[in-house]
C-alpha cells in the first residue's frame, strides 16, 4: 500500500492545556489519537519562536544551518522580513519533489514566495497581501472561491496583530470567532485539495491557537473553545483520510506573561544603544500613541478586515514597526533582535554601518552577558534572565548570520524588541539621569501569553504503535521521523533523529547524501526526473 503522511501543525499547542483537557474528555479526537498512537512533548528551538521552530520542523536542521532566527532577516542591520529564500537548506517538499513525490503544503509560516514543487503550495504567515501571488501553481489562487476550493483567509503578521490586541481587550468573543473562521478556512481548503489529487505528503499549519494564546491567555473558556475547534478539524481530517499516517506537532508551547523585558532599554541605559534623538521628544512614541488611540476608537465601528484593506493605515502600521529607524548607528554598538531574544553587535567589517572593532568584540560580548545575567525586576528583584549565550553555544560554529548573543528568559518573563519609554513621559523628563525601566508588567502590544519551550508531538496511523510515549523529541526530529514513515532514507546532513521505537515494524534507517539526488529548490526537467528515478530505484526506496 502506498505510504502517505499528513502533518498537522498546531501553532503553539501547549502540553499543559492539551493534557488537562484531554483527560477531562474535552478533546475527544486528540485523546483518541494519543491512545491509539503515540504522544509526547516536543522541544522547540532556542528561543522558542515560530519562525526558527517551523523552519527546523520542515528542514530537520538547527537554526544555525537553516539560517532563520526570527521573522526578520539577520544579514544586515536594517529591518527586513524573511522570505522562503532566506532558508539555506531544503525543506521536506524539496526532497520529495526531487524524487517525484507530491506534496500539498498549506499555510506553513515563511513559505512566501511559494516554491515550485510537485504538488500545491499556499503560503502562510509573512505573505505580504491578498494581491501577492501566494500559490503554486498560480492558477490555484483563482480557485480559492466559495464555489471551488473555498475562501482562504490570509493571515498577515503586523497588520493583523495590531487591531487584534484591541479586539482582545474590547471584543474578545469577536476575536475568537475571527480566529476560528480563519482556521476553518485553512483546513477546508486543504481537505478539498487532498480530495482532488494524488499526494504523498500533506502539511497544513493551524495558526489560530498561537493568536488566541497570545491575546486571550487569561480567558481559558475562550481558549478551550479554540482548542475544541482544532480538535474537531483534526477529527475531520483523520476520518476523511484514514489510510494516512498523521503527525500533529506544535512549534512551541505557551505560558502566561508576568513580566516583559526590554533588552533595548538595558542597552540604552548602558550607553551601547544610542537613539537618533532625545527619547522624551521621540515623535514615534507620540505618533504610536495617537495611532493606538485612533485605531481603538474606530475598531468598534469598522471590522478589522476592512481596516486591513485601507492602504494608508497599513502603511502606518508597517512604518511604526521598524525600530532600526530610531537608532543612530554611528554611535550604537548593540541592539536587540529576534523579538528581543537576541543581541546584535554592530561589528566593523561585517556591516557597513558597524563601529565595533574586532578586538573589542569579545570584551563587549562579555560585558553584555554580565549586564543581562545581573538584571533584576525593578519591584520584585527577581532575576529576569536564565542564561545569555554566545551564538556558537546554541547554533554551532558554522552558523549563518546568527544574532551574536541569545537570551534565554526566566519562566513567566518575555521580551520585546522595542525601546520602551516610561508610560508617563513628563515625569521622566524631569529626572536628570534618564534611565529607562528595563521591565514592565503590562505589554504594550496587548499580549497576555507568550511562547514556552515545549510543544507537542502526536503520531497515529498504520505501523505506528499504540499508547507509546515519545521521549526527548525535538522539532528537528519531525523530518527524519516522517521520512522513516515514508520509507525514505534520511538526508545525512540533518540534525534531527528518527524516533524509531514508535513503529511496529521498524523501517530500514538508511541515511543518504541527498545533494546527489536533489538539486535544491529547483524544478527538474523530465530527463532529470528520470535520472533521479533510476537512482531512487537503485536505492530501493
Ligand atoms: Zn508559533
């Protein structure tokens, strides 16, 4: 029988909540998958963010190899969102395409622009807008209608997040309904694509759980409704495609936010980050304040979907999100990156604007490490940082453009990549020495939950053992374990491992140099495909 795999990504699905609600019988489909299959927690990347973690899931590699550390590119000091070509190594679908296997890939973060694959791709988070060509083949976009494949509700990062924080405050039920509609649309389009073609791998990412937990973490009643909808959607997929092996994975978990650390404030206080102008007269703060006020007022009248379509508001939202515009790079030695969990050193030679000499680099890294390790909450005096790593400790020595330092925060603490001025600017203005608070207990972006280290990993279907606990699994292990399920040899340069004890009959665990067979990210000519097919037959895969 032909082997087929479905990967359902549930962004931010959290072991604590899932286990509690499965036990209480509130998530019957996931409970059944757990009982009839295998389940365990899944360790995320450091830091546990969607962009690097999904990239590790689809490549089997450490961020040092795939080169994705956050939603922003690290190759220059300017602020640029990453694209699918920022990924330095092949993804699942590149390997499969190179041996003529078909994939359906829907809503996976950072896949825009779509790649040419054998099968269909609809891109996910970081797709610029409805007007972009976000499908491969292009013709699929025209088919995203009610009458055909179904409407596809595109998710956009900043544009969506801005009003969502207000909806969480003023209309949480409405926000939940919007999230649920989006999840239904993504899964329905995926099911329709699966029904009409012959595929070997399907992967869809349900992102609503991430949004709901960021903004509604304290409303457990609403979170439960969100998880129950996910449970129902997973149940429908399993029922419709019972011949496939299902993997349900999350890129990280969630926890309640108690404190928000602002690393840029720490660097500012130490004189390492210098803004272009006096922060007390910072026009961006006043501008942001006004934008917040205006949007919160109009949000009650105009639906967010309409706001998203108004071009000038979109422009304002994007322009206000670039911190780098505030920084005077002729005087700045370091600033935060990767949502405040990384530090970049403005090195001479590496960046044209860089001012830090190579012989000053090590000393500066140590100075910043000491600075962060000592950090305490201004009121409770609790330490805020678990550990601050040099990049090679986390990503290896050959990492491509990593942040220079990586911050691992204490439980309940999150970080934000922004210079945050005190809430009452006038009071701050009167003090002589302008030291910024390094931590706040309210989040200016309206989040009540943030990412935690462990997500979940379920496997279920033909040849998967029943009631087995998955141990010590990492996001990098998903690709090798999926390859083993498909009876494919594992590429020898991936970092993850196969969890072979989950299989009833163990597959032959061969590793191969896929480079020989797969020209990365290219569409192959028919003769090339033939050549690869021959090689594949020789390998008996
Ligand atoms: Zn995520």
